[in-house]
C-alpha cells in the first residue's frame, strides 16, 4: 500500500509542477520566437502580456509528420495562465488567421489553435477516458483544471477529483 501511495504522491507532484503550463497548438515558422508569439496571441485575445509573464516557451518534439509541433508555454504565475485559457475559451476556438498566420489545412480553411493544460500521461489518459464516458452519457459533467480531472457522475452530486486509476475504476464500476 505504501508503494501505491508513493506513486500517487509523485503523480500529484508531477501534475502540480505543470500547473502554470499551457500546451499551445499553433502554426510553426522556422525563425520564430515562441515567447513573442505567445505575447502576440495574448494581444489578439485582448490581454496585455509582457516578456516577464512567460518563464519559458519552446516547441515540443513530435513524431507526427507534416503537423506543427505543439509549444509548451510556462507562465510565471498561474493567474496569467488561467487568464489566457479563459480568454481563448471566450474566443470560441480561434483559428490560425486569428493571429496572422495564413496557414490552411487540407480543406483550405484556417487551422484551429488549441490551448490545453499540460497534463501528465496518467492524467491525460484519465481525461480521455472521462471524455469517452461523457460521450457515452455515463457521466454528467467533467472539468479539467490545472491538469486535474473532476467529474460529476450525476447532476445532483458534487464534483469528485479523479487523480488515481482506482478512482477512475470506481466511476466506471458505478456505471455498470
């Protein structure tokens, strides 16, 4: 039992250190400055971002060919991260032309820009399973905040954090 608790604690700490991070899906240019790109996106979202608001940003490695590599952006505080995530959500799925890219997909339409929490592999896989359960109408609602998934199985219930495999399995079993 101690080993399981230690693994859960490490997982929770790994997610906690990512709380200021955003995974940003944007078109890619060979000579780009990702910090300046983040500042420009902030401006287009109606925010005032400065260089000091971004701790670091860079492209992540990707095995996918012909697809822009996602960017990791670490903000200096979680409030700025939340502000940009909420602004992006309020703009209802901005596209590449929103920030001045003329990049188009196969259908000749501007590519979507996405803003995601930086999740650990475990939390990302649990979030995917919860989204599937939502689609199957096995859970009522879910939310992801700072990479952590919370679920309402029934409308009258409170949200419960799903941060271990055991909690996910308990939700799946309650639906059987």
